[in-house]
C-alpha cells in the first residue's frame, strides 16, 4: 500500500497525511467486524480545505475515516481508495483507515491563530457514523471540540449511531449553528438490501429523524440517491417523501445517482449481475459522463418538490429551529468540479 502517497480527500499531491511507520493494522473477530481490516494511523492533518473549483457550499471538511462498511454499491468515494493502491470494490468495503488522533487535530486547528471559525462539514466523503465509529468513538471528541470553540458544523449520515451523541449536538446547538441531514434515498427494503447492504434499514434512519425532531432538532433529509429505473417510479418517490414527512423531517432534497470512476465500474458490475436488462439503458443514460441528463435530474427534482409541498415539508416547512439548521447536501466528493449544478430544494 502506498501509505506515503495518501493525500487529503481532494486527491491533490500534497505531502502525505501520515508515514508508513505510523500505521497499525488490526482485525477484530466479532460478528459486526468479521472480514474487516482496520488500518489505524495518526494523521498529520484532518481539517481539509475544499478545492476552489468545487461546487460544494462549504470550504472545510473533516473525515475521520477512509473506506466504509456501509458497502453502498454506488458510493462516489470509492475512488479515494485507489490512492492507497487499495481495491475500490470489496477493498473499499472491508479496508478501513481510522485516523485515531482526529479529535485532537480538530481541537488544535480550531485553537490556532490561522483559524477564523469557518463552517466544517462532516460525512462528505465516507460516513463518520459507520460501524467503526462504535468502536473508535472519534466523533464525540470532534463534536466536543467544535462545541467548545462555538464553531459551526454540519453532519450528513446514514448511521443511527449519531443518536449516541445527541446530548453533545444539543450542547453545540446552544452556542453555534449545527446542521444535521440523514440520507434516505428510498424506503424499498429489497432495493436497500442489495445496494446498501451494510447500512441501517431506511426505517431505522427514519427513527433517527423522529428522535431528533422529538428533541427539537431540525433534521433535513438528503433523498439520495434516486436510482434510475429501480427507485424512481412515481409511487416509489411518493412513498419515500411521505415516510420522510411522517418522520418529522424539516426538508427533503433529492439527488440523482451519479457514477464517477471507481464507483461506476463497481456499480455496473453489480447491475449486470442483478439487473442485466438495465445495463444498456444505463450505458445510454450515463454515456455522457458521471451524471444523468439534466432533463432527468430536473424531472426528479420537480416530482419530489411537488410531493414535498403536498406533505408539508421543504424549504418553507418544519418547526421552529433551535439554531440547528439542515446542512446543505454534501453527498459529492469535494474534489469534483464537473457536471451540471445539482438541483436542490434547500
């Protein structure tokens, strides 16, 4: 593995984030981690600047992990594993890099004279509340540092483990702006089992939204991805938006599946195995690049927007906010500057 070549999430050729002598490789013989290898490292930096050409609505990110046991077949972040000469398919799902000193690096950065309290987004590369977080507990220290410095931040997750840190989120919200978004692209259980096999079920993520709402915390939903020909029928969109609204979400923002290198190859292999009849349609739809045609994105956005209005959610719905504000969608690699501007309800 090219540990010395590991660079920030942008993939730019900056100095390595850590040296090979700082890596400890572990496996755990427990059911939830069987078959998973953890590479524990002490990173040299953790608060990364988003490239200027990016379309992301924030400038700084924190990603305490690389690789993700959620194993989403479409995950755009798969390409980042190639920087380590790790496989972007099964390797991405089973080889996780853990930045053990992430909390202390965040605290040090926030205390530095060069830092001016900019917004920090988390969950923009891989999920910071994936299963590994249950063992390594990096997020409590990170959130505590952000709270202590009254630094605004947002979190995007599919993980139910965020509820463990509910008290910390409430404390942070008393002193700064905090955004929470949960990713729920569909409520079809059969689709979930095949494309997101390592994630909590959609109904469990909806329970997270309910719990946050019960505590007065606004939680937006990134309805992502909307999967062409598998999760985009009008009845499927309606069922998903209705479930999101009933869970108490303050907003819903659709995002159509995009397939960048690394993710594209893995997803198309999965598609050929599970839905071979769709391969040709996908080749035509994504023949122009990583993104679905603009007309299709607009169509999905319009449908979801209309459903959101019908069910009383969206940019104008939701209860009064306790300074916790839904994060803008951050489901794209911050390094990417290609493709059409994603349409948003926020």
